[in-house]
C-alpha cells in the first residue's frame, strides 16, 4: 500500500471511530459513567478498586504493608501452605471489582471477560511458561445449562488468547452439582466440593509433567480451587498456579470462614 493510501485508511478509521464514539459513547465497565478509553473504568472506580500490588506474599499474592524482601511468604502461607504453588489476583473482592465479577457472572455481561482477563494477565504475568496449560474451574452441566455459560471458562479463554498459552477447557469436570458455596463456613465448603471434581479420562495424557494455571473469577476460602488442584497433582501435574480476577480479603472474612489454602 502506498503512503498516501495508508494515511487515507488511517484517517478513514479515525473518522469511523469518532462517529461511533458519538453514537455509542465509551462507558465505564463498572458504573457506566462516560470514559475516554474503550474497555476501561472511570477515575472514581479506579480509585475505589482495591488493586493488589507488590510487595506481596509469594505464595498467596496478598499484599504486605512494607517490603520484606523478594520471595517472602506471609503468615497465612507459612501457617498453612496451599497445595498450589502461587495465587495471583487483580483485586480484593470489593467495590468496583466485586461489581465486575457479579456483572459477568449473573448479569451475563460476557463482554467483560476480555478487559478482566487483560488485568489478570498483568497481575499473573510471572505464572505463564512456554509449556503452561490454562484450565478453568468447571461448572456442573446442569448449572451451565441454566446459566448458559461458564464465567471462569470465558476468562480462561481470554487469558490464553492474550498470552498465547495452551488452553484445555474440558480437562477438569465437575461430577456433582454441589450446594452454592455462598454462606457456607470454610469447613462446609471443603466438604461440599471434596469429591466434586475429576479429570476427563480421554485427556489424562496431557497432565503428567505439565505446569497448569487454574483460572476462576473469584476465590473465597480456596476450597474449590484446592479440590481442582488436588485432581491435577494426583494425575501427575508438575505444578499448579491459580489466577483469579478477585480475592476475598482473608483479613475481612468472618473468623469461621477463613481457610484460604
């Protein structure tokens, strides 16, 4: 294409974009206020989002109030090391971050998966290896039939696409329709999902010696991801990391619900 043709095409795209912006102004993903960028949040929502930033616990990704050195573990990880290697999340499950999770999950705003995954990739960039496989936490087929999609799978697919990492959406299966985890104590959550997951026998050959990144929308006590991690490690996975959009702050949970690993 000639330089003149290239400039004309660029101007045409700019003009088309300007027209669309006038007809369909950009909106904050959380509160619907007008914003200046596509797939972004407004300044107010940005300030109110409890983003997780370094320095943080190497295992659980929870922030430290001051830098204690690279690779440090927090008290919770030391007291009860999780089965997974590392956990990374974009934000605590509060404010606009909570609103985004609920909008994706219950309002079926599936277009949110792409920008949410972009933030997840940023937060979990150290988790991705050349031979990694990304797997979502699965839904039981009856719940998926009712909801019509799995929000964890939408996020995992976008994370895989944005990182160029392998994606295996059908490796993990949920064998039974468990009770909703909301409102259950940590112990009840563990019992609720103890035998809920298994691996697809036709895909077991993809597991031994591989590194996995398990993706979900929000982590509360960790009982669900722990059950999934146990399945992968039991089948020979070399290691499993966990990547979620949001993490319930373990310091604000009721004492009966604290059981992150």
